[in-house]
């Protein structure tokens, strides 16, 4: 019975041409499978989300691997797709702290073996659950977790790996009369584990823009434990008072990151803008400037929007502020000297509207389960890209 249902999904999807998805605005959502107990697959708002990225598959011994309970989630995804045939589901491979990419991409043979294992797993063994692959290599060459292998040749090999995925996915699609997506999540933050960071030294952005269907631009994590002072997680625009050097500060904001990718040859309609459904914080040394741009002793775990809304925003010890240039809210606890950067429905709507105005393909978030029960952030994110069918003529 299940096999028949999965086959039915494949037939429905094959009837929807690739061109019908080409112009579709993207409202993307990353969904961590490990949160399924708190946020079941059946709760995913597939009437709003157009592209769902299941996070994560990993790499072991040069092959794709999944967690032991993932197959059950995959079955639930297949069932969700039966109810929402236009939903595109994509398996995301990698993520922060995921090793194995540099070795898997090192040679022609290792790339072919790795990609074959992924294609077999997600499009044969679990056929009907996924419509594509999302590569989340953080990061080729440098800038990722220091314990994870990285090589100077990673930049070229990342392109070759994407080409191999494209080749094998296209072959599988042709065989089945379907279309499969290939995407990647690429960074925006200019401070990473090795200090000042340049995404163009990790990736051939122009080449990837030609190979991939679209790029999920991670326009967040611009204020992390790698930052020199307390700062915003996802400022919309450059703040002149930000003490980062100008050459870094220029692109260490949402608008600047978009410009950076455009200047490196990625077309606007290949970019999907990222927004965070979580906050980042710092335990600062001084209460000056409400904790903003201050030296800090350690990061502070702010949690996701669900936590911030239910805990911090309701606690009178936390005062809320708004930055007119960064176009973002932030909190400061003067008693404990803690600064927290976060996004709310207002600031996310502004970021999504910028994506719309700049002609980007759409928006996505990390990650779906961080929203509140009313889906306040998702609604704000999706609103500028909502499409309504024209009313029937009489």
C-alpha cells in the first residue's frame, strides 16, 4: 500500500513540469528532523511553505548517511506531499559541524561514489519523499569548525561536486520523466572561525550560480561568538557605528550580502534570502549603548523566537529597543549585562519586502520549529511573496 502511494506521488509530480516551478516564488523552510517529537511533520504548513528542506543528512566514509528514525519522517513527508502535490521537499546534506565534504569531493572517483550513494538513498530507497538535494558545506577551504578537514583545493572541488550532483540528478530525472532540484546554502557572515572571512574564497559563486537551481543565502549569523564585539545577528543595512573594518562591514548585513553575491555573478533570481527564527546574545562588559557594540565575556544562548517571545519579552528585566538603520529589534538586561539580537514579525517583513523589491527568488528561514503557535514569523515572511490566482471571469 505504501509503495503504491509513493508511486502515486511520483506520477503526480512528473505531471507538473519543471517550467511550472521556475517562476514560482519560494517560501522556504528548513525543518530539523530531530525536532519531530515537538513539531511533527503533519504540522508543517504546506499551504504556505513552497520548499521544505529536511535537515540533515550527513557524510560518513564518503557516503550519505541518515539518523535511524529518519526513514519514518521520510514516509511522513511522502504522505504530506500526497496532500500537497505542489510542495517541493529537498534533503539538505551537511550543516555546521558536518564533516566529510572535503574528502568526499577530493577526486572524480570519490565525488561519483558520494553522489551515487546520496541519489540511491533519497531517490531510490526513499523514492517519493524528495524532489532535490541541498548542499550545506560549511565551509570549503576555511571558515568552518576548526576540527573539520578543509583544503585549498576545496573551492574548485565544491564546484565539481555540484556538477556531479547535477549530472546524476538530471540522469535520474530523465529516466523518470521528472525534474529534480539542486540547491545550496551559502554564507553571508564576514567573521567565521578563522577570523575575517570572504565567501568568494570558499566558493566559485558565479559557477555555482549557473549550476544550481537557486542559492539559499544565509543572511544571518553575522553576530556570533566569532564577532569581536556584541552585535546584530542579521542587520538589514550597514551601520556606520559598527566597529568592523569597512571592507567587512560593507557586506556584513542583509543588503550588503545580496550586493556581494550579485557583484560576484549570481543572478538575483537565483538568490533566496534567509531570515533567522532565533536570536543570538552576548554577556557584555559594559552597559553602554544598551549593550550594543561592547566587548563581551561569552556568548549568551538566546534561544529561538518561541523562547524569546514567551520568556524574555515577558520579563521586565529585559528592555526592548529598535535600531533604525539595522531595522531590527534587540533586548538588553542591564542587571545581568546581556545583549540579545533577534527578529520579530516586523523586522522579518522588512527583510522579505527587500527580497521582493530586489527581484530575488524568494525567502527562507532557519528554522521552522522556532516559530510560535500562531506562525507569526512565517506569515510575515511569506506575505510579500504570496500569489493569488485571478478570480474567474464570468
